[in-house]
C-alpha cells in the first residue's frame, strides 16, 4: 500500500536509505522481505526530488508504523485520504476515498485530533483554525482529544514560495490530508546530545548520525555490534540504545582503559544513559586483529568511522624505528606492562579501508552489514563515485554528508553476500591494489587534509572574471546539514 512519507528537511541523502533499511528490519515474512528489498518511491505532483514529501509503497500498516517510529528522519507516515492543488480539489479527493477505509476511524466512541502543518511558510493560529473548520464535510462522530487522541489526522500544505528562501523549488501549491500512522521520536536526540555527555573526544560521532548508522546496520536486540575504532563509544551507545550487545576496540589504550579518570571514560558514557555495558573494550590494532586463527562470523554488524586524517590521523602498531628496521620486535617486561603505551606509526586510509573490509569479510555473519564513513573531495559540486569494493560484499546504499564546498563524507552500507575464503581474500587484495592505483592517490600522503584546509587558489590575472564567469548553482538548506 502507498503511504505519504514526510521527512525532516535535513541529511537529504540519508532519508530513503534509512527507510529502506528499516523496512527490511521490520518485514514480517519472506514476501514482505522481497517487497522491502525493492521499495518503490514516487514524488507528489510538481515536487522536486529533494522535497520532504514522498510516496512509498510498504507491505503493511504495521511495517509503516514500525519504520516511522524507529526512524530518525521520518517526521510522519500517513495513510493519504486526499490531495489536491486547492481545497476544492482536496474535498473532492477525500469524498471519493473509499468509506470502508475512512469509517473505522470516525466512530462515535473514538477520539481524534486534527493538526495543521506547512512547509516553506508559516500560517497563524487563526488560519489553522479556519482550515480545520473547512474540513467539516468529513463526518467525524468521535470526541476531540488534544492530549492523547486515538487517531491523529494531518492537514499539510506546501506552496510555490519562490526560489530565495533556501528550500527546494516547488512549482505550485499542494495540499495533503491523511491519518497518521507513526513518526520519529526526535526527543532521544536531546537526550544523547554530545554537549551533555560525560566523556568526549575530538572525533566523537554526532548523536543523530550515530543513530542513523545504527538503523542502516539493522541493529536490534540480540545482535552483536562491533566498532574497531571505538574512541569514546558514540556509535556503540546508539547501538546499545536499540538493544544490541556491543563490543569495541581502539589502538589508544589510554582511551579504552583510562579515559580522564574512573568517572569519565567510555564506561561512564554507557552508565550515564543507563545502557548495558559493552561486552568488552579492547586495545587492538585494526592492522593486526587480535582474533585467533579460524575464528569467523561472530558479529552481526560492524559500524565505524575510520580515521582519515582530517581531524585525527590513523595509527597502527610499530613505531618509526621498528618500521624502518632500526630496532627489532621486543617483549615488554612484566613489571612495565601496566603503564606501557605501545609505539605506533602512521596508518593511511588506503591501508585502513583494506584491513577493515578484510576484517568484516572474515568476522561478519552472512547477511551482516558493514556501515562506515568514507571521505571524498568535492570538485565542481560533484563527488567521485568510485568506492572500495570487496568480493564478499554488495554495496546497497551511499549517503553523502556535505561538510564544506571542498569535502564530504559518504556513509557506505554494505551487506555480506559471500563466504570468506582464502581465494576471496586474494581477489580482494588484487581489487584493493587496483583501487589504490586508480582512485586513491590523493589519499596516500595527507592530500585530503591539504585539500580541506589549504587556501583556495585563484589566478592573479582575471581573478574577478573567474569569480563572475561561474554561475553559482542553487543551494538550499538540508543539503548542507
């Protein structure tokens, strides 16, 4: 059945991917699973692809309700009773909507509430009341209850508001009326916001993005989620909120063991929110995983934000002298192990991503998901569409978050579709070598950091002409949030 989905106008690239992932999570049977793997979308008449209004075909009302209630970006999911370019067209559409769909929600012993919402403009309380009174042709027989109604109805209006208010263009007015199925609980974002968190680091993941990553990874109670770059635990906190068992690792022993004291560390972040503690936090190197030989397929999802050298660079075990062969491998004496901080060397994103994909191929269960951020340099408002590949994985979603005019990060969602074997590991190594040679030269030696932070170069002669010759592309809110 088709439902009207109204999104929050932010993180535009993430919206459909989140709904599609959650639809698979809440699918009830094999038939629903098949439908949710190929969700159909369509736009309302005269709407831009970045409009907050979309129609989506979901298997059942239960799936629609569960998806919208769990989502972070779905403002509301509605059974549409009518739409039109004017209130006359809306009335005609509502009157022609089948009575067997309407009457169960208009019974005398029911309670209801009508809300008015607009996009791109603000209307006064008096105008809202007038619009509600204009719906008197709908035979509501129940009682109005503004606090806790059984049924909520929404009148939503969008208009041709011009091109200068920072919103995607709409050709002409459109009005929707429908019954609310569900909507996101955005109250959890202030609860988990970073500014009130006990222990933070320079790369702590924003709460909203962390919850979106957890949704992309199909996190649910009983699943085991691993973050190999755990830092202060922001991603695992989102996974634990949805009931998953969590486990993390970081190369910096001071982060996972000490923090800033007994009451200010990763563990205290979980305690702050009353969440189950991680099964373990390891001091481990992504380049030299600690897992014993033969151990495979234990994690349901791996979610992480690898270090890519903008705010913090990657590190691996070694140290400069050890890497150059000046000194050989050594064993730390027992009496010095407690306070020992192992030496580390620089760890390029090229190597880091290869190791991450190899780890995920080996340690994820079949159908498990790998969700991680990958940096891209923007050129002429476009991004490079070449992303890392692995024979074990199928890339199912890419969601760009524009951080500046030069630099973005893309959330890659991959699902494991093949068993990990030594032959596949060798094939992955060759793929990585090809990808490194053809697509990742600019990432090798800190060029991403240079591209982000170096001053822009304009030619001295004709600099003014260069500025005026390029016509600026239209930009609007939501793309850059």
